[in-house]
C-alpha cells in the first residue's frame, strides 16, 4: 500500500487501499470472481478468461522460440501506463523496457544464427528505436549492414549515432564505435577537423532564454489537452529550426511519454502532396487501425499494400467526402494511441496546400488531444496561399501562437563565436563580426569556421576582415556572406565537392541510392565522399535513410557555383537515376523527373513526365491545382520547342481544360479548349466535335443553357453527316465509324440535359427516343449508364412519379451497364435511384 501512497503513513496507506477496494467492488460486476485478495496481495484471478497484455508479454519474452519472442516484441506497444507519473510505476516501467530490449537482442542473435540478415537488421532497427541512447545497438546495426554488403547504410547508422551522442550527451562515440566506423572506410581520410576531431553538430544555445521559456509555457498548455500550433518566424539562418529542436530535446527530457517527430518542407517538393505527413507517419510504427483507415493511409504509404496483401487498394479521390475520410485516417494514425505529441514541421513556406489544409483539420479533430504542432516559417519567401488560410483560421479559433525569432545581440553573438572558435573571442574581432553577421547565428558560425580553416591552412591568425555586412533576407546572399559559404565548400576535396554539387542538384532530401545512381562512380568512392561531407557538416542525416544539407544556404551556394553546362549534365543524371530507382512506381516522382529534365534542357521527356505527374496528382491525391501547374509547365515547354507538334499541344490543352472544368474555373477552361481547337487538324472532325461538347459543358455549369445549346449545335455541325453507308442501327461499323457515333451520342445527351434544365421534358424525351437505335448499337458502357438513367428520369416525370415497369426496366439496364463502366462513382447514384423508384 505504501507504494501507492508514499506520502502517507503505512496505516493510512492501508486505509486508503481498503477504500479503493470497496469502490472497486461497486464498480466491477461480480468482483469476487475477478479479484483475489489476502493479507499480503491483491491480484486478478489467474483463471479469468481475459488477456492481460503485460502478463502475455512476460510469458512470451521468457520463451526461447523466435516466433514467441517476435510475439513478445509485438505486444510491447510503448511505456507502461504512459499517462501515469507516480513514483511507484517507474521501476516497473523501466523493468519492462529493459525486458523488451533484452528480448530484441535475443531475437537479433537468433535471426543472425539462422543467417536471416534482413530479420536481424529489422530487429536491430527496432532496438535503436526502442532505446535511442543505446550505443551498442547502433554498433550491432552497423555490423549487420556491413555483413549484408550495404556499407552506405552502415555509414548512415554511424552518422545517426554520432549525431545523437553529441546532441544529447555532448560526447563522441566510444572507441569500439569509432573502430567499426573506420573499418567501413577502405582508405584513410586525412581531411578531419583541424583540431583532430569532428566538430560538434550543435553549439550551446545562447541569447534565447526568453524564447525558450515561452515555448515551454506553450507546450505545457498544449500538453494539458489543449491542442495548438506555434509558428517560429524569422530570416534564413536566424535559429528557428534550432529553437524547435531545443524544444523537442527539452520535452523529451521532461516528458518522456511524449512522442516527437520532425518533418520538413522543401522548395522542390512544393508540388508533392502530404510529403511531411508521410514523413511523420514513417517515423514510428502505426497504431492498430481498421482496414478502412489503413487503405486511406496507403495513399501516402504504398508500402502498406505490400505489408498487408489483403488490404484493398485506395480508389481515386474525386469527391469531398472521400477527402474527409482521408483526413480522418491520417489524424487517427498520428493521434490514435492518445500519447502526447510534438509534431515539428520545418520550413512551412514550402509546405504543400494539401498538408496545410489537413493541419487545420488535425488541430480540430480531437479538442482534448495533448498535441503541439511547431512550425518554422522563413520570412521574405513567397508563401503558398494555403498557409495564409491556415494561419487565419487558427487565429480565429485561438489555436496558434506566433513567435518572431530575431537576431542575437552583440553579447550573445560574441558568446556564440567563442563557442565555435573554442576560446573567448578577442574584443577587436567581436565588433566587426557582429557588424558583419548582424547577429545571424548561421553567418556567425560560418564566418568563424571559415576563419579557423584559413588559420589552419596559412598559419596566420584570422583577422576578421571578411566579416562584412551580411544580409539575412531570402534574396540571393550578399557577396561577402556568399564568399564565406564558398570558402566552406572550398575546404572539401575535389571529389567531395563534386558530390555536394550533385546533391544540391537533387534539390531535396536525398538518399544514398539516388546519389550513387546519379554519381557515375564506384560505391566505395561515393561512401568516402559522403562521409567527408558529413564530417565537414555540409550534410547531416535526415530520417531513417536520408541526408540533407545542414542549411539551405549551403545547398544554394553549392548549386549556384555550377556552370550552365554542368547543371544540365547533373540534372540529366538525377533524372535518369530517379527513372531507374522508381521504374515500377514512376507516378510518385514524375513531377521531380520532369523538373530535372526541364533543367537539363530536354523538353520532350520533361513534357511527358509533367503530363504523367498531372494525371497522378489528379487521380491519386485529389491535387487538381497541382495537376494544373504540371500541365502549364508542359505547355510552356511545348511553346518554346522549335518544332512544336500541334497535335500534342492540343491534347495537353484539352487535358488542362478538363482539370480546370473540374475545379470550376470555367472561363480558363474555355480558353484552354479554344487553344486546343485552334491547334487541331480540321480533318479530325470527331475530336473537334468532342471539344465543342466540353466547351458547351462549361456554359451549362454556369446555367447559360442557351449558350451551351449553341455550342453543342456547333459541334453537331462540325461533326457532319454519319459516315457513308452506315446509318444508326446498322451492324459491323468499323472503329472510325463507331467513334463518330459515340461523339454524336455524347452531344445528343448534353442537348437532352439542356432541355431538362429549362423544363422542356417533352423535347428531351423525343430526343432520347430518336437516339435509342444509335445507343443500342454504338454506345459505350458509360454512355449507356447516362442514357438509361436520363431516360428513366424523364419517363418518371411523364408518369407523374407513378413509375411503370418500363421505367424500372430502364434503371435495370443502367445497372447492367455499370458492370462494364470504368466510372465506379456512378454506382451509388444508379442504385439509389432504383431503390427510390421501388419505394413508390
């Protein structure tokens, strides 16, 4: 009893326990069969037909068979009672945590003994996630990757380990880890830090005490079931991301039950919907979810379809309710286990509109969720329209706090410079450094490091003469600051510099596979060069298997240093690498491939991939605005091509018009269709007529029925008479004749719609009767569904809603046509109409 009430006497604790048991007797049904009590213990009946996860976990962990140990690991879903902070729970929580770690170690050993390296690697990754401070687990994972022949992956694990130790403990890896790292490299590397050790990833945070205190208060408010967002705004390099990382570290120390995950927006990924959300979801195992939610999540994580073969593939998102279901699925995936969450989203200014819309939904999904969303926003950048919408909505709902991160003052600047230099900064250097950096921490660090490198090379003491005026806007860097960053890159070996330029060309987070495929160099060379970039802190590890530049300004400087010819070459290599790596799933990267081919000066493949990206965005992610952007990029390239193919341009204009119509942008859609008409060969009457139909539909959507009818009639005039010798009802029509009749049917169906909407039911029914023979012989499945649905509606009106068997027969015919129709969204409408009719 004393464990539960440590502040009470033993007698009082026992009294409290008796009261608790009394309350339990009234709360539980038939408690005598559920609990066993005596003078020393209170426990559940061991023969109860229920499952206790802790007991099952301990039983499975005590086994020796691999399958049972895997079951034990699956049962461990996190810390014991994470919402409980009493002293009595901590020893038990730590015991179970250690038991899970030892179970994972046994699993790894068993898998390795069975020569199952993939299983052993998966277990080691799990162990690293389970205990991120366990350095031996990183060594095990490095060793297993090495045995598997994947030195790049082993190197990445070392980078993760070293960064974690420096960030959390301020210490380097121990000797065993360093020795294993050296074994991964095939040659000695002599370009280490001038002091003979890698530079730390993080210098002490200075000058931000007030900002940190405010962030801590915001977290406490959000933690108390008050979900909200905090936005850190400021110039590039001012320290927004560092503050967000410090908040994450502080939360992990003071609130271990909290789950913290980080994602970033990228300028080159602005067209990639839900990229940050996918990054968050991949950071931790998903909670237990029903298949209906997993199917939606598979839109972002297609690997779920492989892991769960019975999972249905998601249907295209075409209606608002489907998008709402996707939003709910993503919210359930991130908040499902009710643990406190700190979600960090770096570089909001490059976030896609779909993610921004979903973030507003997430913050309103569960008003009692212990959730804080921390975002960084660079000032001076062109932010997407969706960001203003998000922030305005959150301000109205009092769900957002905004913190402007300013420059360091002179004292803090001098203190930071001293940490970077490794000794207090002389007064004669402090003033020009502050004037040149204007208190921007990035520039302070870069200037000092460039000066130290100069001192190491020449033996001359750095004088600070390059500490000029450093602008901190999002515009191109001032010459002197650019020179600082260029000097940083110039310290690299020629091969490592070339690799940095290639990585900068990728323009986003990159992984080793893409870098190696584009590098056109042996794997061992790429591994050494990447390791040099990491040790020089040009790049840092990002996510489970990726890297990114330590700051966007370094990436920008590396890219701007390329000649036009070399840029085109590198973009072509990156495009080819992406094609090769994603040959089986090109839709998700088509926009990136198209951009790289465009930058490479290869218009033809760029146009192809932009069109593919547009179709993928429209069908899979309901990102029709992105589809419009991709089509316009393709058209811009077509317009610049010296030998423009009018038929191709007409087709792309038509596709653009289709998407503009779907997004209710009717005037731009008409302009697109008119462009397509102007480019088409006048001999292609069937396609011309179909474009007139689409033009008319834009007027119909705006209820301009007279104008729509004029355009439909123009389409019929352009279509002309039926092909010679084949009237409606004749069999054995060839392909061209069938196309003619199907376009004729399409136009007639649209004309029937105009009759219907202006109340001309008799004329509409007469037109339907006149086209019946053509429908029976030439119509496709979609046309038959529309025809019989419209026929039944008109007939039902004529019958004054007292349906006859003939009307029911029309709907049954539409239902049969659904079997061959590619438009699955028609099914609910047909079934509802049939059921509604049968009610009468």
